C-alpha cells in the first residue's frame, strides 16, 4: 500500500492536477529531492503519468506536469430517495460522463439492489473500479443503520451490492458524501473548512473543518431542518413554527404557492411564477430567501466557517432571492466578523449522485497499491 506521504502526493495531483513538480512541491511543502523520491514509484507503478513538457514560469528547462493515469477507470454514484434512484458514471475526478434515473418499484433492500444492478447495466459504464451509494439517514461501515425515507434499519447494503456486482461498494450518508465531493472536487478544494447547506425535499447540513468532513450519527438525522428561523412563520408537518423545513423545502414552497393559487402548483412552476413576477409566488420565495439568509448566518456563527456551499435541487431559486439572502445573512452577523461567501452548486439532483461517486473514488484511493 502507499505510504501516507505517497498517498498525499497522489491526492494532491488528483484534486488539483495536472501539476508541475514545482507547483506540487510548493503545495505539499516538500523539497525537490523529497518530491522526486515520492513520485518516482508512483510514476513507475502507472498511478501518475508525466504529460508533455510545459513551461510553468520557473527558471530552467520546462517541467513535465504530473497527472493521474487516464487508465484510472470509471466510478458510479447512486443517490437513493424513498421512491427513486439517480445514477451517474464519472471519471476519477468525479466529472460526470453519463447519467440515468429510475423509479423504485419497491423500497425493500432486495428490490433496491435489483434496481441499482439494472441501472448500472443499462448505462453500460466501462472499467468500473468502484460504486458509491448515498442515502438520507445514519450510515456506518457500509450498513444503513437507520434510513427513514426507505424504512430501513440495519441493512448491509454495501455487502449485498458488492456480492451482486463484483466491485467494491461504498455506502455513505448523502450530505456527508456531498460534502466530500465539494472537499475533493468542488469549491472546497482550496478551502480549509466550510459549511454545506442543502435545500430540496429536506434541509441538510454538513461541515468540513481543517480539511476533514465532520462525521457523527447526527450527520444524517436532519436536525437542521427544525431550526427555528422565523417566529411568525408557517408550521412544518411536525408542528414547528417557522423552522427551516417549513420555509425552505421544495414541498413547503410548493404547498404555500398552491394554497395561494387555490390549485396544485409544483415546485418548478412556483419558481417560474416567481421569476415572472407573480405576487403570491414572489412573496413565498422572498420569505424563503430571508429564512435561508438566517440559516446561513447561524451556520457561519456556530461553526466559525465563513464559506458556505449551497447545494440540492432547491438551489435553482437562489438567484431569484440572492439579495434577500445576503441582506438577511448580514443582519445575523457581527459587523467585525468575516464576510461570508456563498458558493452555489447548481448541478441539481445529480450533485447527490456525484457525491456518492466521490466517496467511491476516495475509497479507491485508499486501496491503491504500488504492486498494482
């Protein structure tokens, strides 16, 4: 297996490459001889490859940038909801190369394993090196300890899928997986820490501190959804007035616009109506923007992180209410505190599946051996 230093070199090239040796030395704070000692076996084993010479602005002959081998294979990510699965095939940098989705005929573990197996076969990805699955709930060591959307407790999904597909399988909480994707392959690559707020059918929260994603049983409990944000706001299904779930979820927004119009209005239509200036839809979206700003201020104040990644299918409406979000956020911060930067991930629902692929890639990096 790779030593810790060799693994650090491989990770740096994966997440930031291609990199010249001088840039890699600076990033890892290694001397040129030390870097040469660490990279030589990685190149010899075919883990890293040298690209064509390219001047990097330094004195001396042009360097040959290092990159991850193009033979690193394909990775598959699956996001599970209570009634649907979303699948992407990616390269080793979690760049999406193909995607598919299908409804779940049933939510039993056997039916879900069948559906994932069929979806992978339909997409026909080549040279698959690993599969990641993410879901809402508490996950530990490949087991869905508690997945309320699916009605599961103590389901060893990773082992069942690995036995069926014959490839390594990684199971992770969906928000944790999304945070890992941002940390390795998204805006978080150059940030020591950040909070991640997800808005969609629920409201989720993740945290990265000092380059590490925080993992606890409560990471999948959805506790942030019931944070009180507006004392006079509407109630959620649990009876909490003015909480995040009552104001920010796609279902809550859809329900409030539907009530105002006296007919069923889906979330996409609600966003479209607000964009076109419909007074009722705009009022609901403005309230959501104020609440989101409050939530981001709480996230920054309590975590001491001044970068926040917004993700999930609900982010589509962010630009509609950006000004209100930023004003509400500013009101919730001390004037002397750092300015909070919001980084929206607009990839929608596929971001969740890409997060699952990212944890499969991380697991594969941990399995790399110099012996091939």
